[in-house]
């Protein structure tokens, strides 16, 4: 098993060839009424204590997710822990999302470690197991325990050396392997977005990209098995000229061939300007090289609101960009905002957005994402909306706007997927 460099001495040698890909063990832990299930899978490992307490770890042994007390938790490689739960409110079921404080995170990790300590005390006394299964259980228990708070903190620091940050991904790519062929956003002027304000735009040269890939593989180790596809960051994959982009895809494919990582199925964000620089023939080449879906932020079909957002290109240019991508055989994810323009411009936003989506000729394999607008406290759009008296939408009103938009959509027999894109759900 690949071990992160900073932990290799602490964790000791191991051999992936001797480790089974799958193992399912039912355990009775002393003092516990609920049965425990230790489940080693090809991509991950889970530990379930009855139906209400479940922990998931990557194949390197890092905590990845948990289900506790009716709430879902996701730990990011950057060390943050996101808590997710549903809650009934006057407007229906609401989605609550928050990042745990440092104190809460310590308590959460302590609870995980307490369960691992129980498992460690149980393993040596489990004499009804096959000796090989018992040895695997004992090895894995020790491996999981070594990821204590200090080891996780050191790993999070290494993450920021490799990535700096991963700002956002589309929901269907939350489990992608992110490779930052570029950093930042070449446009970076949209009034509603502050995801890339902290870094200048730059394209990595081949040497830098190779170093970046090596660092990613060293950071993730066997944890790379959790990743299901490859997402080229940051904000605009097609801002890079075709020759450089092809060299990057080849290099990534070569590197992934060395490990048990995801298939080289590539995805990435783009915009009108990015698509404009690549004719259909170029995009078709990218399709042959493994590019499977590109994500375009339409945001709105209202020319007035689009200009207010500072988005590049026009509504018609966005429609033509999506058609060009689809003509090359690449699927599209189109993102629209819910709540944009508030109550004052709702009808205009809905009518124009539905018309633009209908004109894109979307079909099977494509996705339309409805993304609730998050107004940043000091963002330019928030100031503009207040000055223009737009009024704001509640979460319930955004849900109703989505339903109104969906009723306006008209697709052929081959329909795209319609899905929610709540950016508060994301943690890498």
C-alpha cells in the first residue's frame, strides 16, 4: 500500500498484493448490544455499528465520512468536517449545512477514535475468525488508529501544499480526482462568485504538472481508489490551447496507469470564451482522448441579469457553445441559478432561462443543475441587488422557482437529468 511520505515510518511497510480487496466480517464487540460490521471494499472500508453509526475510511485509512445521530458528516482532505442534515420547516424540508468548529471537530474525531479503540480491544479476542481474516482485521485496525488527530492535521497541511485549495466541483464529480492543470479563473469578474479571488490565473507547464501529479499520488496513496473520474481544475479547462491540453491529458493518463486510480475519464468547467477558441473538430479530438462532460454556467437566460452578473458572452453565445460541445460528442452540464433577480425579476429570469435551455437541444447524458444563489456578504452582486430593490428568495421560494422552471422545459424523448447543485454540499 502506498503510504504518505510523512507517515511512512510511523505506519511501517505493507504489501498491497497481500491485502484482500474485499472482506466482510460480523463482529460482536464486548459490552455492545449492537452487532458491528467490518467491511473492506475495493475502494474503501466501512465500520457499521448497528444501523445508526457508520464510519467510512479510504484505503489509506483516512476517515472520509460518517453517519451519526441521524446526521451525515464528510471530512475533507483539507481537514474540515461538513455536517449535513435535513430539517422540517414551515416551507417544507430544509437542507442544513455547516462546517464544524475546531472544538466540534476535535469532539467528532475523538468519538471516531473511541470506536476504533473498542475495535482494537476486540480483534485479538475474536477466536472464531479464519486466521487470515483475523490478521487482516488486526492490520487494518492498527492502520486506522494511526490516523490520529496529529496525523490528520499533518495530512491536511500537505493537502494545501499540493492543491492550495479546491474551490468547487459539480455534484456528479464530488468523488473525482482533481488535477489542477490551471489555477484560478481567467475571467474572474463575475459579481456573484468569489471562488477564485484569492489566486491569479496561471497555466502549469508540463514540468509543473508532472510534479503536481506526483505530489497528488503521494498524498492520496491507496486513497486514490475512492476517486472515480478526473476533473481538470480550476475554473476553465478550455482556456488552454489544444496542444497543451492534449499533452496534459497524455501525462495524466500515463501517471494514472502506474496506480489503481480512476479511469482517465476527464471532466471540467468552461465558459463561452473557452468553447469559442476550440472548433468542433478540436472538441472531437478531446472526446477521443477521454473528455466526457464539460460544465457551463448559463446562470440565467435574461440578458439584463446576465450583464449584471458580469458573465462573459451573451445568452445566445452560451446556447451556441453548448450546441458546439454536444456536436463534438461531449456531454454537457448546464448550471442555472435559483433566486437570481429576486422577486422583482423572477418572471424574466424564469422565462429567459427556460427558453435558453430549450434551445440547447439537451439530451441523455446531459445534466441541468439548479443551483440556489448564495449571496456573499461582501459580494458585488449583493450590493447591486440591494440597490436595485430585487428582494431575496427564501429556500422554499427557490424550490418553487425550480418547479416553475421545470414545467417550462421541453425536451425530446432523450431527456437530460435535472438535479440540485447546492454549493454548500461541497467539500474535497
